[in-house]
């Protein structure tokens, strides 16, 4: 059994850890509320815009949708995993790493490159894949203008033929305890599947072609912004949950150590009393 000093040191260390995890939990909870509101308000708009453009692309001629709707034979693929810059968020980053590797195996025999968003993904994936660029600073200020810079790079890489397909891998926010690893095709624009039950009755002014050519770049930027905001909210949800569990585990361990400490302390006191009584008896005899 460890001596009393070692147990006291461990209790002190665990108490300090509890203060850190509890503080991180509260910080993530505060940031989560703002991030959750942002993605909740944006998601309906982004989904409807994507649905509309997919429907438009499906009704136009092959080349009318512009270069971003061009379906090519896939030989070069660019994956865009979105992770976090910081750790201590449970399996948030590892799930994206695994999902990225799983998607890469589907394109066996193809040339696969990575453009990472987030430091953790870059640190791990750059060891196995060719990473063409890393974007860590986007999480410092997630705005439409900042995300547009990254989206335009992706659009240019597809337009000039550098890649035939671009996919985004990110954690979709469901709630604070649940994040869903999601893979979305970014380019080319995936046309909606024709369904007899779906009625598309829109009046377009100006023409469909002009609307598509004008709104496609905006839609792609909005899609990437939605994915980054989704990932940002999911990160804080995962960190809050992880820190909550860490605090609970530290509390349980601290209680066990306190019980062990009290037992050891009681045993030490008992031994000292026995020695005193034994010494007194020896003197009397």
C-alpha cells in the first residue's frame, strides 16, 4: 500500500485536474450555445438552396450548369476533412480520421490528395496522404468571407481539372452528446435523383441557366460554411461531454483515494497506539 504522503499528492493532483476539466466544460458549454444557434439558423437555408440548385442542374442540359456540374471519369480525388485545432474532445477527431481513411479506400487505385481544415487532422493525415494545404486559422473567425477563400480554392482546383471529384468529411452536429461523421460531395454538383413523388413547380426569372451560373458559386461557399459551422458546434459538444465525463471520473477516483487514505491513516494510528501500549506494559513489568 502506498504511504500517506503519496496518496495525499495524488489527491491534490486529481483535485487540480478536476478544476481544469470543470472549467473547460463550462467554457465549451458557453461556446456551444452560440455555435448551436448559428448552425441551427443556417441549416434550413443551406439545405433548401442546395436542393434547389440540384433540381435545377438535373433539368438543364449537360453543359448548361457550368463547369461545376461537369461529370468526369474520376482519376484524381481531393478529400477535405474538417477537424479541430485542439484536443480533449473525446473521439471527435479520431472519427473523422477513420472516416477519411474509409473514404480513401473506396477510391483504391485513384490519386488521392488531402486539403485539411484543422490542425489535428493535418498532424495525423499528412503522415499517410499527400496534403496540399492546411487551414487552421479559419476557426479563429468563421465568417462567410473567410470561408469563401477556401471554397474558391476548391472550385478553382476542380475547374482547372486538377481534381475530378472533391468530397468534404466532417462531424454533423446532432446534439451535445452525438456527432455524426458525414461525407458530402462538394464537386461536381450532385444532381438530385428523379423522383415521381417530388413536384418542382417554380417560376424562374431570369432563366434557369443564368440563375444556376450565378448561384452555384454562392451555394458551394454556403455548403462549406455550413460544414465548418456544423463541425465547430460538434467539437464543443464533444469537448463538453468529454470534460463532463472526465470530471465525473476524477471525482470517483478522488473519493476512492480518500477512502484508501483514511484506511491507511487509521491503520497507522492503530499501530502507534499498539506500540505505546506495548511499551507501557513493558515498563510496568
